[in-house]
C-alpha cells in the first residue's frame, strides 16, 4: 500500500530575486485608474499602512522573505524525513506550456525528465547569484504519472496527460516550487509529476497569465473577449479526493504538494487590484487548519474569481485529497501580507 504526505507551499516569484518584494505598490499608486482614496497610505487598511511603514515596505519585505525561507526549510525537512518515491505537484500554467492551441482544465505531465533555465531572459539578480544560463534537470516519474492517469480515467476523471512539453519546458509554478524546496542548494533528489490546473481561466489567453494594473485590465477588457473560466473549485476538490483513492493502493510513497500563494491582489477587482482578500483568505485558512472541509467542498468558480482565489485551485486539489484521507494539518501557518501581492500559507499533513 502507498503512503501519502500532504504539503502546501507557495511559488511566489519575487522570492527568486534580490530587492524589495513590495515594489508593485508604487506602480499601482501611479496608475491613473486607481481610486483616489488608495493613492496614499492614508486611505489604506491600518495593517497595510503599518507594513508599508516609512521605508516603502523594505522592512516588511525582508521579514516576509525570512519567514518564507524559514518555512521552506521546514517543509524540506518534512520531505526528507518522508523520503518519497516521487512528488505529485499541483501548479498552474500561466500561458507557458498551454496557449491558444490547447488549454486543458487539468493535465498530468508524464515526463521522463526536463531541463529548465529559470534565469534565462530575466534581468534581476537571482537570490542565489546563479548564472543566467544555469540549467537544472528535473527528473520525472513516468510510471507513477501513467498509473495516476489510468486510475483517474477509471474513476471517471477525464484528465489529459503528456509525455513531452508543447511550448515551454515547465511552468514557473513547478520550477519555482522545486527551486524553493532546494532553497539551500543541497540538491533535489525526488522525481516530480507535475499536475497542471488551468487556474487563470478567463484571463489566461488575453492577459497571457500576467499581473495587471487597473489601467492594463481596463484596456484588456475593452479589447478582448474573456476566455472560458477555469475549472470549478468543487471539481478540483473532487479530483483531489480521486487522487488520494488512486495513490492509496499504489506501491509508492508520494508527497502530494499544492503550490500557490492565496488571493492575489492583481486578481481582486473589488479591491482595485491593490491588495489581497485577506478576510476570505483567513476564513479558508481557518477551515483548512481545523479540517472543516465544507467551505472548500462547496466553493464555485464565481466565488473564487471574486476573491482572487484563482491559484488557490491548486490547494483545492490538495484539500480534496486530505479530506478523503480524513486529515487536518499537523502544522500550518498563515503569513499575512497586504503589500507583497498575496498572503502565503504553509501546511503539513503527515501520514
């Protein structure tokens, strides 16, 4: 019988680079379509003002980075103690591998291995001072991926699968996750099976999955018909449950990992794309922490979009798996950040 370790992390891109991780706020403050009350800290929530401080968020950024690194080290320790045969990683593809020619709601990437160059084409200094042509080889686990695809199809889940990439070796949700799980660069020996979720839905093609300011969002809305939505969160939850059922009888020890920050400010229209939906994040975190899966089990895509919970679809898959296994987190933490685009959550569900 297989064993399953559940983990929740983030793939927050600014952690990869040196400097202040809250720089987006200044860009927004200069946007002509930002409502006047939000143009200065006087109109912000008190916690947001406090985090911005007198140094334009530098102190908060440094503390937030330190907290993220600390929790990635703890998650890596859990992974090493478990020694998985492979890692099943839920992540979103932001107009990277999937573009106009194919956008599956879900897919399993059954690669033997893939080479990635995460710093190629980026101008910022990466956190590790690695050269721009640095190549990482990420091992896959084709047997595990094929077993999972076959088991899901037998269970009525019409999932896509692929043996090689289309347009991009591997999306940043997966690459960043592996880079951060190896934050101290001691190597990452575990094969990875990426499980893609079309989290960006309506904004995938038109926005190319990229963050937007209010002016950019308005211009895009005036020029582009929105794409079809992403999958229903409740369906992601059901698929997570099916995955737990598929892996339970398998011969492998599998670490099932959801990777995303929670509500993204640039997706929360009701907040003028300025700050995340902290209240909703706290509500979902409390339910996750307590193993109360009713809220997660019944969420619709319209509700998720309203809250900027697009990428949280990755966590809905994990939540469904942990609910199927009747687990709640052994450890979890909520890192609140109004000015770094998103709140972050880490969670450990031990066997």
